[in-house]
C-alpha cells in the first residue's frame, strides 16, 4: 500500500477493493452513519492492510426494498394516453387551445389538441382509470402508486435522460444505480450489482452515459447484460474450456504468490490475486443466472415469451427477477432504443408508436408484478416505471397525431418495495400540459427510491471537485411520503 | 416598475421592457425572451425617462382609493381677464382659436373650447405638481363638433410623457364624453396636463373640455394602520406561510437554502440567496420571484393560486409586517461560518509568495541532492531511515515507465546493467528525457487535467473538429521542453499575443475541450455552465483553487467570495460558446484556419479554378444534352432528372441527333464531372480554438444563486482577492478580435510572483514520480486540501522551477537524481509501523501501471507497438460489438482502425465521451467530463476478465507467441525465458522458466493444445502477472 489519501481526502483503499462487491463494488463500511462525510474521511486514517470487503454495507435505517427494477420507457411515453385520464380532452380533437408547451420544437403558446387515442376504463378497488394500452398492467393498479405530477428540467432527450438517470442535466454525474451500489455494496459478489438491459433496436440516446459512474470509479457503472449469447462482456474464456482456464489461473497465481512474498504488505497485489478467483466464480454464476431453462412453461408464458411482440422485453423482465433473486441491487431495462419510433418518442403517428411499445411491454410488466408477488419478493423489490418525460396534449405539427416532449408534467409509477398500492398522487391541469398539484421533481423520485433502499438521499454524499456531491443535488430532496406505506 | 427601471444594473431589463411593453407585467417576466435579448447582446440605449404608463388592472389587488383632484379650477368656473385661472394655452402648430365657452358647459357655467378652420395642434394646459413614482388617473369630459384630424382629435395627455400617457381621442361629433388615462409619475414632480386638439398632427372643427380631474390612485395596503397591518399578516399571510413554507424554512428538522421564514428577522436576513424580502424595493424580493415561479419555484409542489400570491406581494409591499416575535428553530451548529477574506485568512500557507528556503545540511552519506536533505531532515525527527537504493533492474523499469510510459527492452536492460560508469543513471535519464516518447507519457497527465476529449457528450456526442491538434500541441510542447509559463499563456491566451503563431491558436483549443450541450434548455444558462467548467478546470489545474465552488454563493470553505468568482469569469466574458447548434455554428465560433497567408491565397485560387472547371464542364455537357432533349418523350424528361440516367438518354440518340464523337465527349465529361466532385482542393489547415465576440468587453454581473437570469452587482476583472493580487493589466488585442482580458489573466497565472502556479505544477511533477503529491490533494491547495507533508521541499522545488525558467525536464532530472527517487520500495517492519502510509518517503511507492501503460506494454512486449507513428488523427481500437450495441446508433462515430494504425500508442486513442473503450475504462482512465488530477486505482474482477478473456488480450498473446516462434523456433525453454524477460524486464530465474514449461507440457498433454496454442496460452499467462502490471 502506498499513499492512503487521494484527491479531496478520498481514500485509496476505498477504491482498491471494489472487487469486494463483485463488479460494482462496495464503499467503506460505516459510511452511512449520521456523520457520513466525517466517517468517509476518518476511515482513511486507519491503515488496515486487509479487510474483508465482501459484506454488504449497512443501511442508514431498515430498508423496505433490497433491489430496484427500473423499467425505463425511453423516448417519453404519453401520460394522457396511458395513466393520466383527462376526460376534458374527449371530443376536443383538433380544437386550438391556449397552452404553454416546451418541447424539441421550442416554446409555444397554443396548439391543436390531439384527443387521447385510447379508451380509458376504471380498474381495481381503487377505481384507477387506465387506457386500453395497458390492459394487463391495469389488473394490478391496486398494487401500484402513480405519480401524475412529475416534472423534469429539460424536454430534450439527451439532458433529460441524464437527469432521470443521474439527477443532473449536465453530463458527468454517476447514475442512480451507481449511487445505490456505492451506498450499499452488493450482496452477491459473483454478479454485478448494477445491470442494464437494452432494447433490441439499440441503446438510448447518449448510450453508455446513461449507466456510467460519472466521477465515481468505473467499477460503479452498470454492466450490460445480454439476454442472448454471452451475458456479460469477456465473461467466458476464449477458445479454452473451463478446466484449461483453471490451469492458466493456477499458473498465474503461482507466479503472483511468489511475487508478493517480498511485498507482503501491498494489499493491491493481494487484491489482484483475489480478483482472479472472483472472476472465475463469476464465470460459473452469471450463466446460471441467465439460464431460463429451469423456468416453468407457465412462467415463460406469463411473461409473454410465446408472444412475438412481448418476447424480448418479457425475457428481460424474467431475467430481472432472476437477478434480483440472486441479490443484484439495481436492474434497469430499456423499452425502446435507437431513435424516433424505435422508442416511445411519438412525434409522428402516436397510435402506431404507442401501440407498438405498450404492446411489447404491457404483459411482461404485469407478469413481473404478479411473479414477484407469487414468490414473496414483491415487498422487497421496488419496480419503477417511467420515461425521461411525458408528452404534450397538443400536436407537434399541423397534421397528424404526433406529440412533442413535455417535461412540465408527466406520470411515473412505482410498485412493491414498501410502496403503497392503489394510490395516485399529484395532478396535471385539465389538459395534462403541466403538473399543478403536488409537483414532484425527478429528484423526489430518486430520494424515494433511495429511501426505500434504506438510504437518506440528503446524506449519501461523494466528495468530488471540491463539493460534497449528492444524487439529489446541493439542494437535496425528500422522499414522497404519500407513496410510502 | 419604475423603481425597477431606476436601478441602472437593470438596464437590460428595461430594454426587455420596451420590447415587451404591451404584454408587460412585472411578475410575469418571461425568462425566454430575456434570454434572447441578452444572448445576442443587442445594445439598445434607452432614454431614461422613467415615467411610464401602467395598466392598473384590477387583478393588482383590492380596489384603489382615490386621492383629491389636484387640478385647480377644473371646471373653468374661475375666469380672470377672460381666461380660466391657472390655465394657459399652448400652440404646437397651425392656427387654433382658444375661447372660454359661456353659452353652455357640462357642469357649472363655463367650459373651454379650441377650434380651427385651417388646422391646428394645440392645447389648454395646466401645470400639475405630482408625487414621484406614484400612480394617477387623469380624466376629462369632451364634446366635439365636426372634428377631423391628420392624427389625433380631441383628447388629454401628460405632456412630458407624450404618447405613453394619452387618453382616447375623439373625432367627428360627440356629446359630452368622459375619457381618461392612468399613468405613473416616475421620477417627476411636475407634469403638464394638456387638453389637446390635433395632437401629433393637425385637427379642424370644434372641441370643448370640462371637468378635468387628476387623482392619485392610492394603494390601499399603503394606508393601513399598524393594527391593520399586523392583522393582515396574522389572518391572511401567516396561514399561507405556515402551510407552504415553514416546513422547509424553519419548523422542520432541516433548513433548506439557509432560509428561515418563521420570524421576521431571519426572513429579512435571508438565506444563501440573500434576503427573502427586499425592503428597498419589494418587487425585487426573492420571495415574490419564487412564488411566481420565475427562478426558484416555490412552493415546489405546485404554484400558489393568484390571490395568495397577491397577498404575499401586498405583504412585501407593506414591508413584511409581523405579529409577535415568531419562532426560531434550534439549529445544530453547522460548525463553521463562511471564511472571509481578511488578514487572518490571507495567511494560509499556499497564499504566501514562494520564498526559497535554506537547504538543510546533508545528514547521511547516502544523500545525492538537495531533495534528499529536505526529506532526511524530516525523517530524522521521526526516527525513520530511508530504504537502500533499488536494483538497477528496478531502476531502469521505473525510469522508463515514469518518463516515457513504455517498458525497456531486454537489450536496454542489459546495457544499463552492464554500464558501470558512475553517470550511467544520469545518462539514462537524459536519454529518456530526450526521447520523443516522453511527451506521449507526460502529455497524457496534462490531458487528464484539462479533461481532453474528442466529442461533446449529450444526445449527439458529435466529434470535435481538429481537436487532435491540441493533443499534438501538448505532446510537442513537452518534448520541446517549453517553459511552463509559456505553456500556460499559450493555452489561456495564445490568440491574444501579437501575431499569434499556429501553435498559439491551436493551444487555445484548451477552451473547447469540455462538454457541449447543443440543445440546452436555455442557451444563456448553458454559456454560464460552459464557462463554469472552464473556471473549474483553470482554477484547479493551474492554481489549485476551487474557485468554482463560489458560483452560487461565497465559497463555504475557502476565502473566495462569490464576487471573486464573477470577477474571474469576467476574463472569459467575451468568449463565444463552443457553438450554438449544428456543425456550422461550431465552425463559426470555434474554428480558425492556421494556414499561412500564401497557402490561403493559393487555396482561394484553387477553389476558383475548381469552380470554373465545374462550370465549364457543365456548360459543355448541357450543350449536348440540349441536342438530345429535342426529341425527348415526356417520360424521358422525368428520367433525365436522375443524373445517372442521362448518359443512356444521350446514348440512345447516337447516330440520330448525336454523333459518336459527341457521345464520346459526353461520356468523358460525365466522368470528369464525378472526378471534379470527388477531388476538391485540399482544405486549409484549421484548428479548434477560442473566439471572442469582439474587443469591447461585455459587462459581467454576479449571478444570484448562479442563476443566469438573476443579475446582481456588476463586477470588473480581478484576481482572487485573498491572494492580494495586482490589478489586471488589460490591453485589447491589436487585431481587435478580443478584449485582451485572457492575456491579463494568463500573465498573472504565469507570473513568478503568483504564489500558487509554480507550487501546483512542481507538486504535480512530484506526484507522477513519487505516487502522490507533497500536497496530496494536487488540485486543491485551499483550506480543505491536504497540507504539504514537506512544505519547505515544495517551496524549494517551486523556486528552483521558476529560477530554471520554468523548464519541466530539468525538474524531472532533479527529482530522479535524488536518492529518494532511487530508493527501493521494499517493506521494512519498523518503518511500516512508524509510518505505514509512507508520509515521510522512507521508501519508494509501488504503483500499478496506468491503462495506457498496460495496453502499450502489451503491444511493446509482443513486438507490435507502432510507436514510430506519432501525432495526427486519432485511432479507434476495436470495441466489442456488445458494447457498441449500447449506442443509440451502434457504431456511430467509431471507425475501427486496423493494421499498424490499431497498434499505435494509447495516447492517440480517440476519446468519445459516451463511449469509453472498455479495456481502458476498466483500468481507470480519466473520465473526460471533468478535470482529473489523480486517477482512481481500482482492482476489480472485470479487469481480470478483460486480461484473460478479452479478444484484445487473446489476439495479442497470439501475436506474442508468433513472434517468439519466429525468433526462437523450436526452443520452448528459450521461448518461455524470452517471453518472461520481455514481460518482466529482467532475466527470469530457472524455476520461473520451469513453471512455464510445465504449464505448456500440461496443456499439450491433457488439454489437446498444440505447440502454438500452448505457447499462446503461456504468453497470455505472462501478460497477466502482477509483476508485469506493478512497478517496484
């Protein structure tokens, strides 16, 4: 071990043993106490050369949820066509209305109403209005809490995606999943703590920026998990079998153990020796985690694996459940990839676009909720649904049904993980153009997610560039109490 | 409103006001339009006549009370000498006739009349005495007969306010009609009330005026009694505050934004952003802009209804009356207050000028130069002894990696080992410092600091044009041993030199390395965000100061007031944003040609010639096409639109309207047309660089809370005040392209008198040789940073640095010639106990190779590194498909390199912000979104997976095996030995070779590997060894 402190008093040891948490790593134990920042730096004053970092970190208070599955509807689903029922719009198609909007087309003061293209019906005991886009999810409204009054700072994909994932519209900050792993570590060191699964049509705009660790070490970034072929990059030995690879590793370790003899106090060397063993274990664990052959036919059917449209997202939802079962902290699945109608970005034909993407995701999402409940995992798994923003009630162009982006008001939902079911909080105006009651910024959703994981967002800090950085920004944010059971 | 305009620093707001006049409502100040105006810097001077008409709409609050009529003799009943007392006439043009009408009146006996047959512009006028900044309403009754006018007919107005305070005008025939106008007196105490006839034109006919009235419109809240005020607070205001504000601002467990609203004193004191209510002008109150959702959006859960906002506004207008003392939360002591700039804080060690300390006497014989004296002086006090010298094998490896980032070859190791001359080490250092690969290693350290990247991040993450020239500039500058002060000046202000060279221009690419959101929510805010990034990078990299922390408020830890941030910003105030939107805007704002004048002239001639060639060729083709077209059938005209079809259409007519010769020519010309399109004159060399909006400096203001729309006090350029700096000497550039401000800043930073610059830089040099800086927080020399472990040594090095003309290579040599550098890294139980983290440099610090060093070394030991090709456009190592799939357009902007190009050094790898090369990222390359002074140093299984399983490593192991087979065919033992000597840069011992052979035999016997594969796998093993990745 050489020096103990790094820039800004961060401790080198802190970064050395990300190995401990598997892919994504652990942070210092005890870092989430009330005096978190003090502990963070104080811990640097000790100089234990070896510490077993494998244990997951303590939460600040008892956690409701152990894992998060974030279903990211990339492109921005239209809230008024899905879960935010606006009876006032019915029968007003093509009417010109005064309404302030801000999308990729800039600021406008009036627009032509596009009446929602799907019929709404009430569901469940809560009587929640849901459109015919989500008939299966509608069966679970009593397990879901809807937030209709979301706001974000940008109606432009690039920066809005960054904000939904990292809290900031500027590039360079760690993502929610990175924060969770930084704060809590991982309970299964043989699997990544933060995985992301992408749409078959490609990644979202800004690609890997959306799951990057920003100013934190790269070990906190997400690992891309593929549902076909090798699940994780470089996981499998190339051209040799597992037995042969064991021999190679044994040879490496022999050399390394000889090398460390005269350098016994250097924990980096020891860590690196251990990292090969961890890697070897992962090679066995990860393929098992993505192997669906042990799932029953009924389960597969429930997730839509027999349905051509739902198959891809369904498989990812099923994988998400398997990951969470195995202790993965944070799973993010993207519905939609690439550009334009390959995701929820319905600028042209709203009907075509949303039928497609809802059609691919409705059944799998419903199945995920049902499956988690059946397995007794629902209470400790927080499911989050939403896009980077919503869509405008008015048309983007003179003709057609396309809607532009809307960051003034949109809907997200949460389920499981200690979230109240059957509630809806917040309101948009009668057009759905902006949130007017109980407005919640994206940061409030982040604070709620962290809270359910046993972390107070305002106390989870990371010192960088002269500042104590937080996921929820300098001003901080509180969880949304109304959602918490 | 008038008060707002009165404040000179709100002149732009006034400009905005004039443009937006009709829609104007103070509280509906529209941010977007505001942005537009200031962004394009439209300079409109306004005549500061503050009196403007207000539309006193009923929504402004309760009905206003009316004051007494201030017009004397309003109904013209008092007549003296045939004229109404107090009134006079004013003729502005034409021939009016003024009369007192005695035959009828609206009230009383008399009224006044103006008439004209030939046309007049005239009035009956009354001089008013008014209160300034007060709202009034003027009204009159008018009767007309046959009035016609080239502009206005009969009306009233306030003379000084001209068109802005006039009533409706009456023309034709009207019975007694009441007209009125409301206005604000602005700064005036006197105004002339006119009953005009033919205003701003000429009128004919007859008009009568009677019953004039000018009354003050009294705001009811202002006439409340004290009791009424407190009751208003208690009944109307407090419930709103309690429901919406107190939880976060006084009664909850946490105080947000430092603002307490549960008592009047704290409310007026305000929070981080200043007082919540501005008693000087209530309209400037943050409370009001917050509830109106102008910058803060409070309460955040939803905007208050309009009537509640009105109540708060009235309350602010009343001066925020309160009932009782209110409550004050028990606050946990935050532990420190914001440090001020004062004599005490100015004493901080790094703010003192560097004075050359006396060099301590040598203590042991093992010392080699002054560095050792300083180091040992401290060690003696701690009872520590320095380690003995490292072996020559260790030393040559250390020197190679530290200076050029590459491993020595077995031959180089042998030569050094065998060189017994006393100056063998010095010769080695000189040789490495002279190597052209030195800049490739040390340039990378600099590129980390300036967050060098070749794309912009965000949605498009588009490439930055010519940015590689900046990377080359850095490498070249270091290779040339350019004095550091020059290096600083060139980057910050190369373009502001007299007759800047091409290098000077390229260097200013410094300003263009950061992120760029080409579609920001607000262009204005985005400019400030971009500049904040420049301030952060400049402050931390050059000065070790976190000036960036003072953007929204005074620095919480260091004595850097917010005003200092904006004074610092003012040096960059005219810098254009990287671009607005799209490639052409980037070319406009950030690209200049660096070609010589001769080349530029030549280029223009070539372009002209090329255009003429195209025109000539087209003309000749058109002539033949014209003949062919004569017998086109309609569908052929359609077909002709497709260029590729034309030749067939012409060919069809060969032997008819077209001759074979004509067709042959046509075919030639078609080909030539294609060629002309393809081969354009080579574009002029260009560089990414800084550009300013012009030489006239734009004003800089403190932005309250860092909000680009909330202007505070104006500031002038100055350096951080805690350093007691000199005044900046600013001289606009000769060419008039920029303000010269950046040059003033650059010269101050690059000055020997600057207490920070030399210290910060020598500390960085030390850091990269010894594993950590003397100040460990190498970009923060402030209160929060680490104290130097060896302050005297640091100062001595800093004075050496400046005394040696800021030459960096000299400093390397000085450090490397010390015994301290040449120590072994071996552990020593006693010392480990006393100083486990080696604060006192009793041994050398081991380190892992950097990502670049690992990749370059893999290529070097397997003999495939293409180190001869330096500079130029970047390379694109293969990125696995599964990673490219993460892009929204998989593979976009990643042009995978192949052959020798792919084997170039890692410093030439293209850095795309949204697509880090996974192998490099896993070994902790700097994240290019922010300045990186110290890289992470992680150990994680993804690295192990990449090292054994990646395509890259497996391919390179194969190349290595092929090299060994070619060099030493059929001799496995020698192959293993050479492999290990190349990887470890020392001769392997017998058992190490034996182990390799055993592995190969085992693989051949039991794993069906042939000789080739066995050797390949051994090579892979060798490249995975700790000894390969770690330096002693």
